[in-house]
């Protein structure tokens, strides 16, 4: 075990140990294109994804309150949404796609309701951790899909998750579920 130099005080040592703990706590693993999924994304779904998405900061600064902009998310259709961690140090380039989800259109569910539910989500540890560590930088980007049936929305979510492999999703399609669990 490496010893610390004698001339360094205990405060400096503790500061370095605290930084080590902080680095471990904030570490996130991203997996990039392990089996060529980027090249094989289905063309009809790519056409959907290329439509304009809408984005807003999820929480108001330091309040834990959901941004009132959530009221502009459609409540008459389903769609796809993604949570981004966006410190924006390099404008429009410094972001991390953290989570992808879908909202089906049913009697009890729609895009706005589903996106709003994350504000109080505590049951899934990855989501709770994402909010705890990065809520000041958390944005939601969504693609409303009026006129698309739930099967289409399900398929689009599955393909996006399989292609992007967001680190805060718990479930991955096909063989990726086992591979992601085993790898991490």
C-alpha cells in the first residue's frame, strides 16, 4: 500500500480521499455500438426519429419542482422521451443521453403523464440516483407520436434502447439484457 508523503497534512489526504469517493459515486459507464447497431437501425423508424423533438429542463433550479414547461407535453398521444444530463459547458455538444422511455396512449397513460411521473419516481434506484446526482442538469427531450399505435411506439423504444444502450435503463432488448447485467 502506498503511503502518503510526510509533508502532506491529514486535511490534504482526507480531501484526496473524498475526491476519490466523489469520482466513484459519479462514474457512469457508456457502451458505444458493440455489435454495429448504429448501422442497422431500421429505416422506417429512423424517419420517425428524424422528426423534430422538443426539449426542456426537467427541474427548476435547486427546487426539485418540475418545470412548468411540462404542461406543453401532449396529453393526447403516446411517444418517446429521453432524459439527458446536459451541463452544456460546450453549448449543444456537452450532453449525455442517460435514459430512453416510451409512453403508450391508453385510457390511463399518455406522454405528459408518463414524463411527469419521473418527478416522484423513487422505486427504481438508477432513476433515483440520476435525479439525486444530476437534477440541476437534467433535461427531457420528447417525440410526440400522434396517430402512431402503441406497437409502433414499443418497437421504436426497443430499437432506440438497443442502439443507444443508455446507462440508466434497467431493461435492454434481446441479448443485451444479459450482456449489460453481466458486464456491469
